[in-house]
């Protein structure tokens, strides 16, 4: 999320002084700050989960990918493992690099064999 002001079609370097104290602008800036903090916390938590090998249920991954716009971008590039299947999570399945889909049961466990999020 970002806040962009334009004047004459060009963005100024900062929010104009006239608008800095505007309640709506302050609310947007606060929301942006909160989302950035949530992103940092989520990234740290996911890194710790990967290091510990903590599994996630397929339904948990699906829920986050559908309803959490902050954490979903962190999960999208991760490769998950469920049993012998490896792949990116997409619509209830692990999709391998060659396009092979392995459908997951809602209670299937998936974990990321990777060690860090970049």
C-alpha cells in the first residue's frame, strides 16, 4: 500500500504541507504504517516456521492466500512439500515446475523446504 499525491500529473516528493494534517491523509499513513509492520512480523514468523520445519495445513494456506493481502505475497513464491510432492501452492494444489499438479486434501500438511524468504 502506498499513498500517492499528484499535481499537474506528476507526483511531488512529499505530501503537500496543506494536506499533511488532513484527517484522511493521517488515517491512510497510519494504515500504511500498520500494514508494513504486519508484513515485517509475518515475514519473520514465516522464516522461523521454515527454520523449525513447522507444517501448515492446506486449508490454512488457502485461507491466507485468499483473505490476507499482506501475507499472501510472502507465501506465493515459496515452494511447499507435502509427502513427496513439491511445488508452488495454487488453488488447493502443489504445482511443480513442469506444471504437474498434486491436489491437496484440506488437512494435508505442507511445509517449505526452503530456509529463508528473500
